[in-house]
């Protein structure tokens, strides 16, 4: 496996020469600030440098690379596999089809025979993330792993883009499939959020809108714990997500971000579905615990890692970046310190994370988490 990376920054150009790893077995990731949608020349440069490669990417709320955390840039990672094959699938996220149907179609666009791993990048502005995830899980062949992330844009969510085959779009999801028994994939997903208040039952909800917690108006319950931060909703909701899980499954909770509030109905609009009967508990951010969560995600991924050389794809939530503030560099630092020599890092701050809690489980659509995917290739 051959790996190369480069960073594009305005006024500086690309930090390293592009194209040395181009081949039909090369997968190129491009993560970048939303404003590069207005600079098509950058993507033309990537296509010209990697004419035989599969190219995917998305807009971000901050980029990660071997050089650390940065903004306003394009972070490129090219991975040339020696023994594994690649394929790409793309779906439009607008139109009459449901989010579940689109998720299923995205995976069905990949030949299932020999499929080992799938990495997905989506635009969450056009699809219910939970339903989209259900469709993908339904179509995934047994034994294959699924992970990925949702595009983001720090200052302009309506400008979120994805990249498929080097072509930029504002309403598509893209999946790349890696084939063969030689590709080695492991995952780690952690949060690092602290509990705030008791666990409650979701007594009335419709998809991603929670109307009642323990029979009380959900927004009223939520505001009791926010104090002065209640006046700053929905923005302050990123600092106080909900931890949710089905009854009896408190070992594998999912974090749901507060996407909006409905004052008229005293309801919480979450970034993913929360069915009636599920349990919910408010959480709050602690900078040390969030950084510790990043360390835990890497440690979990390393437990299942094999191979001599690897890439570490890191998808961390925008909400984590906001809580960490000026300490956001520490999340990258703990990742790089724990990874063995020879592992190349790339990733982005997202509007949602796609990762299984444990390798072999169905993939979940998450928020406010950090999801790590380690990919390597056996030499023999």
C-alpha cells in the first residue's frame, strides 16, 4: 500500500506534489472548506493528477491531516492498494424517493461479491440521517464493514458539498467499496460527554422530533438544566446533546445533537430519529473528557488493527470542535500520539458520524462523537 498526502492553502498552493500514487487501485480523499465550491480549478487539479483513481470528498467545518488541525484548506489523502480493488456508487438525495430507499440504493450500487469495506460521505441537508442509515444497513452484505461521515460547513450549512469522481455536488451521497480479503479495517467510536440530570423516557416523538420526556413537554424539561444558555437555543444545544438508547440497551448509547427547537409545541428537533419508548439523558461537554474520548476511539480501533502500514480516517463532530474551542488541536494531538509510526491521518469535522460501535455490528448514524476508521492492507 502506498500513501501520499498534501494540503492546499490559499497563497501557498499544494504542500506536496500530487499524482505519484495514481492507479486504478487508488482511492483519493479530499476534505475541505465549503468556499472551495467556488474554486473548481482546485478539483480539476486533483482530477488531472489522479486520472485513474477513485476520488471522493466533502466539505468540512475543519480539516485534519498529518500536519494537524487546520481550516480554510483542502486536505488530500491518496491510498494506492496493491491487492484490493475499488468501486464507487453515487445517489441523488433530492426527489421523490425516501431517505431509506436512497440509502439502500447507494449500497446496492456496489457489487456485493467480495465487498469488504464501504466508506460513505453524504450531505445531511437533504436526507433524514437515521432513515438513510437504515437503508444502507439493510443492503450491506454480511461480513462487510460500513463507516463514513456527513458533510459540514462551519459558516454556511446550505453550501455543504460532496465530491464523487472528482465532480462536486450539493445534493449527492457517495460510497466507495473496497474489495478482497487483503484489506484490513477496524473502527473506534467514543464521545466523552458527561451526564446532566436523570435518564428519562421518550413518551411522545415523531421521527426526529421529541415532544415529551416522562410525560412533560420536552423543551421545558431541557430548558430547566440550561439556565442562561436556554436563551441561546438552538445554537447552545450543540453543547448539551441527548444520549439516547432503546430500553435495555444502555451499553451502546447514541448521541443526538439538538438541531432546532419548536417553541410553539415545546419540542426538541434532533439530528436523528428517537423512537417513543427509548431512553434519553442530557449531556454536557467537558474538554478533558472529549479529548479522552478521542484517545479511547483510537485505542478501540487499534485493538482490531493489523498490517504494517495504515491510514486513519477521523470524523469528529462540529459540536466537539465548538466545545473544545481553542483546545481543538488537542484532539488531533492525542490521536497522532497514540497511532503507530507509519499511520497517515486525514479527516474532518462533520455534521454527523457513521460508525459501528463494535466491529461487526450494524453501522449507526451518530452526532457529537469521534469516529476512527483504520484501513490497511495485508502484504501476503
